């Protein structure tokens, strides 16, 4: 049965994984979202002081100082989360320029400008409307950056540039080369904006909102979230890291986190459970598929190899890293572990989503760094119920994995016994050949 799974994976899933890994567009988006992690953390930290007056009272020196300096405290949030789409456009343009071996400053400039033409509107008093500079503009920033760089590459390929003599300095020559490219790129995005505003009577980012509304809205449904975890575990089972889905899921969870933050600042109810912190602290508790139960039973296994793997995998699992057990047990491509990992694991992963959906657990406004189990869940929600949810996940995982771990232990003991027996027979044969007479 294992050979059939391996053949199936080699035929269908390995080529797919290699193709996705080599896709420069998905890779650029994933790198951009990873680069946004510090901004998410710092932006989340900036909101913590706002919560303190409600916790310790408003009539004390600390709370009064926070209220007086709130505008300064919020600056990291405003220039971080509030302008995230701008940074994403620049980072995607940068990585695509590197991949295509194009002029990096030129591509970044065109990528950012293309996005801004689509996203920025003016207020009645002549100011800049920043609505789509933040997470609401993530998808249009990705579109703008990718299209701008592709137009840049097409112009270079078709030689739509101004060639200067070799005697002209390189930085001057590149500036003149950019003129026709800039006209084409800017003209293209201006046409899109004019069509959207004058024909469709809406800003370009709203088009993406309408198109992606079913996908974005579904991610706040516990059933959809459970399906997402099943898909992630299924991919991992065949050796494909679920990070390949992050270009789609990360912008949505980031947008939801920003909306929760905005509601928190306005004193309104939080509306989204699908945020980066929640997904890390509960959805990937002890790693994808909540494999802590397998680590636990392997630590006490009678099989020598499994006991070593369990002890090695324990500390990483407590920090949400379960690759040691996935590839050491192995779980990947092991039919014995398909049910607990791909079917039951995602259900355990969704405990936090269900608890938040029913109002028993507070939704997240904070994305903490990886600080370990229990503490990460509490920092994500600032709700002591998170400890109960995580503990329940851990206990259920231990119970569910028990029969599968014991069956794996029995098989491993049989293998070890055969190896010992084989070595013993070889030794006896060697002694007989020596014909030693004592």
C-alpha cells in the first residue's frame, strides 16, 4: 500500500509541488507576506496600550499618560498596518525584478506607481484617501506590482526604450531608457482606472473586493476553516508544505486582523476569527495537524528509534514546529497515519475557530512572535479561556493518536527484532565457519 501511495505522489503531487515552488509570482507574494510579519507584530503591540485603561482604570497616571500620548503611540500602527499594501507592492516588484533579471529600482518604481494609480483617491479637501493603502488594498497591490513588472519586461523585450551612446553614464542612460516604459505602464493603469471609475462607477480595489468576496467571506466560517486545515494536512501528507497556500490565505487573514484592530480602536465588537495569530496559536497548535499526541506516545515507545524521535521532536512541537515528527516518524506518505493526521487533526485544529465563533473565546487583535504553546494562545486573545482550548487540543490529540502510535510501535518492534535476529544468525554463522575449538 505504501508503494502505491509513493507512486501516486511521484506521478501527481511532486510535479505540482515543484511547479508551485518555481512559480515566481506565488514565491514573490509569499516572500512579501513573510516580510510583513514584523509590521504585524509591531502594529499589534501598538494597540496594547489602548487596552490598559480599561484594565487598570482610567483615573491613574499611567492611563492618563496613554490617553495624552495616544497619537504618538499609534504611529507604528498607522505607518505599518495602515500602509501595508504599499510595502507589499514594492517587495513583490523587487523579487520579480530579481527573478526576471530586470532593473530593480525601475521595477519597484513602476510597481508602486501602478498600484497607487489604481488605489489612491483624493478627498474633497484635497487630501489623500488612505482607505486602500492598508490591508484593504493588498490584492490590488499584488495585481499592480505583477502587471507593472510584466509590462516592464515586455517593453525591454520589444526594445521600447531610448538607447543612449556608450559614452553616457550608466545612471543617465537608465533614466532615459525608463521614459517609454514609464509612459506605457502609467498609461495602462490610467486606462484601467478611468474605465473602472467612469464605466463601472467604482474604484479598482472594489472590483477585487466584489470578485473575492465569496472566498474572503467564507474564511470566517468554521466549516470553511476546517476544510482549509484538511487541505493543508493533505498537502503535507504528500510532502507538499502547506505554505503554498499562504499567497491566498495570508492576505485574507491579515485584512481580517486589521479590521479587528480598527474595531477595537473604535470600541466596537470584533468580527473575524481568521487572523494570523489565531491560525498559529490554535490552527497550527504544536504544528500542522496537531501531532503532539504522536510525539507524546513516541517519547514512551518501547522501540528505540521512535523514543529518540519523540524526544527530539518534543521541544520543536512546543513551539509549533512538527517537521521532525512528520518526517522522522514518518507521518508523510505513511498510510497508517492518514486518518489521525488528515481527517482528525484538522478537526482538532479548528477548536479555536469554533470557540471564537460561539463567543466563548475572544477574537484576536494581536499577532505575537513564536513564544510557545499556551502563552502564544493567551497573547493572541488576552483571554484565559485560550489555555483551556489549547489544553483540550493537547489532550484530545494524545487520546486520538494512541492506537495509531501503538500500532506503529508494534511494527517497529518487529523490525528491530528481525534486525537483532539477523545479526545474531550472522554472528553464529561466522563462529561456525571459524570452527573454533575451546
